[in-house]
C-alpha cells in the first residue's frame, strides 16, 4: 500500500543440514556458538516510565552510551554484546530510556560516551527542522543537548557511526530510545513499542543472520499485554531499524491516527485508515487505536515470515546447536521475533458469546493435502474444499488454496482436516472472529488455560465464526517453517453481502506469492550474496494465482470490474502494475484489508502490496486491446525491482453490439 517502504534483503539464510528430534527442547539455552557477553546486563525497557527530572518547564537527564549485554530471548536465553543507553548510574536499557515531555518543555540531555569509539547522536533537537543533524561525541567526552521541544509527535533518538539516517543493525542497533512530545492537552493513555534489529557482521563462510525485537525482547519473551474488553487501546509503534515491517493485528481492525518518522508526524485527520496490516518503513512510526471488543488471546506481529520465525531466536541462529530445525514443529513455541501476545479480559458483566448451534451453520470441509514432486523433488501443499459427498483424494492440491466464499452475517462451521505429515495451524486473516480459540495460533489462541493446539497430522479441527463484514481476506498456515506457506498453504477468503454472490463476469481475484520453496530460497540466497543474477537465471520468482505463467484473462471494454489482490508471500517485496501499449492504466482503490474506503480518486494502476495486505480496486478498461498485469520483485529501498517479473496477459474485447 504505502509507496516508499522497502522490502529488500532478508538477511537470514537458515542452514538446512542439521536435523534434531522434533521435540528436542533447550532447557537453558545452548549459547556455545556466541561469545559470552562481558558487559553489564541490559534491562528490557517497556517504555512505560520516562526518565529525568521535570521542573519549571525543564527536563534534565544524564545519559551514558556504553557497552551492554543484551538478552533478547529473556533471562535464560543467549546474550550479545551491543551498545546501549543508560541513565547515569543505572543499568543500560534496551531500548534506551524513554524521554517524554509536554510540548514547550526545554530539554537538557547530557550524553557521556563510554564506548571505545566516537559516536554521532541524532534526534535530540526540536522537530521544527526538515532534517536532523548528527552531533559527534568523542571517546570519554560528554555533551549537553539543550533545546525546546515545540512539535508534538512520536519520535526517537539514536547513536551510531556518522551519517546513519536510521539506526543501523550493527552493534549500535540498540543504541536508540523513544522520544515523545505530548500536545498541551496532556498524554492520552498509550503504550510505546520500539522495534530494533541486529544483524551478525558479515564474515566469510558465515551465513548472514538477523534478529528483531519489540521493546528489547523477542517472542515468546515479549511482554504479554493485558487489556480489558471494550476499553480502547492506543499504541505508538517506532520502527527504529533499517528494515520495513508489516504489522498485523489478529481479530480486530485498528485505526491509524498518525504516521511519521524521526523528524515528522502526520496526523491522519478526518479520514483515518482502518485496516489490519500496516507497513512501517525503516525509521518510520505510526500510532494506532483499536477497541478489544472480544475476549481471549490475540496477536500483533510482523507478517514477514522470517521476522516471526524461530530463526529470530539466538539459540536457533545458523551455527547454533538447534539450528536447522526447519521441518519439525516446535511445540514449545513455533514463533520468535516481532510477535506480541495480547490477552483481552472480559469486561465485568459482559455476556458470553452467543453460541449458534452447529446445525444452524453452513458446513464446509477443508482439507490440507500434500502431493509429492510438485516443486522439483519437493512436495506441494494445498487447501481443497470438499464439493460433493466424498472427501477429495489425499493428493489433490490447489494452488493457491480453494477460494472460500462466505456470506456476511451467515454463521459458518469449517472442519479442517490435516492430511499433512506434521501439525497444522490455520489463521483467518482479517476476520473479526467472535472467539479467539479459532484464530489459529498453536497453544495460544483461546483463553488463558484453554488454548487450541495445532491440528495434529491426520486429525481435524472445527472452526466456527460469523463474518461480520464483506470484503477480501486471506486464510493461511500460521506457525511453522515458512517453506510450508510458500509451498501452497494459503488461499483467498471472500465475504460477500447477502444476496450478492461474486459475479465471475465482473470480478477477479489475484493471489500474489513466492514461486514455491525453490523461489523462496533463490531469493534468500540472492539477498545474502547480493548477487541478483541468480534471480535472473531462476526465471520468475513470484506467482500470480499459483503460477509463474498465469492464464490470460478476458475483459470487456467499458465494463467496470472489481479486482481483488491478496498479498501473501512469505517475505517478498512486491510491485503490481497494470499497463497497456500507451502506458499505465488507471484504477480506483475501493477497499483495503477487507474494509471499504471512502471514495478515492482514479490513480495510476500501481501497487506495492505489503505482506498480509489485501486491496480491492475498480477498473474499467477503456478500449479493446492487450494489457499486462505485472508482478515484480522489489529488492531495495528505492523500490527498484530485479529478476524476471510474472506477467498476466489481459485481452480486452469490445463490448458486443446488440444487432
Ligand atoms: Cu518484520
């Protein structure tokens, strides 16, 4: 959705060699692959309390930049030596101490450099400027930053080597802190979540590796949020890293109140976007608000498969004893990284969810199947709906999964049969489920003490819900190795208004994904080596509707179509364009993530779909001729593409004349 984001290199190439028993479980983490940190342990910072002394309109703070031992996987996890900020005389904090003041406050922030190199500080100045200055502090020197904070907003400050426009993912990647300037009305109750990143320095022979954290911690050690049903929640998200993230909320829509970066915040004003996934660029910020209307356990996470995978945990990095556990399902926690768990407690007096008897529900039977040798020697997976009295053959797969078409307000009961050789989870992406038990996060969805397990091999699981909103949604495997997703475990989920079934003559759905596990790996390898020619040699690395060579489509000139785009790659940055011989076509965005939008202008037909976003457009081809829908792989922050795009030919016919 958001142009300007970047979606290039995913710096992790998991080793595939070592296999461990699927139920192997580290007690204390095995950290022999990492040097033992020697610095003082950093305290994870939940950004709840600001530091400094505020008196007579002046905030006085003394900070020190120093080495710190960071434990993103919690007390018993592995540690890294990084650079971090501390209050003078206190333990270092990751992320750094929160600075929070009312607009008009004078800040007097002293920073002492206790690192063994000079550092450049950014972000400690008023936001009446267009770009931030870097201010150097020599080794062992101190410097006072003194200014009046006049512009309210969600900002951050950071240290690093010279010209870094955003914090890098090197040893300085945790040398960042949130800086909030509240408007004169005072702060609304909120929470602040800072996303930071670390990547292992490139070394010959070592696979590149990255990890990401929320307020200094990686799932399952991230804070478990406790909120009360019916009470609105307001969060400020600060992407203090050099990579884009696609932040997705389960079960609820949120409203974007503002977006911005370290310099500027833009309120969204009268026409806020309502959605379930927000792309936040490197160095970007956003503020969201949502109301947890339904009790239970829910998630907020980055939808990049790699950023929510166990690879994010230090005891799973390449070279670690547990590395390479790619095929097995880890029952203790099948995720890691940028994942927050939220428990919504029932409001006092809130009634139970009304139960609709199974017999009053529309019944669907959905099979997860496997077929050998679909991607070369590798199997393909797929979701198949039973459409007559008999179960489909065990090796019948569909790419992408069978479209599931539901009716708004009609209770449905979907029995999911797992015919894969390992446990399965299915998430109903964008659906406002009444009960989190059906949400598809293994051993988490449900209520504390009553959670849904993964669906075991050759077992089944019944999912019940009543979709309250018509739109374009996704269903997909949730936890587990990203190879499962890209091998076919995703499909479009359409909800239509009662009495308006989808009109195949007037609407088309395009599911966008990676070209199977080989396509995923060639991309990861190209990212790691920086050698994009591997992409060229491979051919198309992306699928439109499960194919790198999709069938042509026929449209009729002068007819208005609804085009639904479902973006569900594991990690790829995508660009969609619709062009004819005379150049780009024009279309009108009508819905995002399944939520209808207020009237939008006609725009150039180009889209940078984020991972886990859906977009619906209206398109009216003007004249007969040939058009191309092109799906390309975005490889850098400048939104440049590389490799062989996947193209779908659209033949536009003249409207038949009545004669
Ligand atoms: Cu991410």
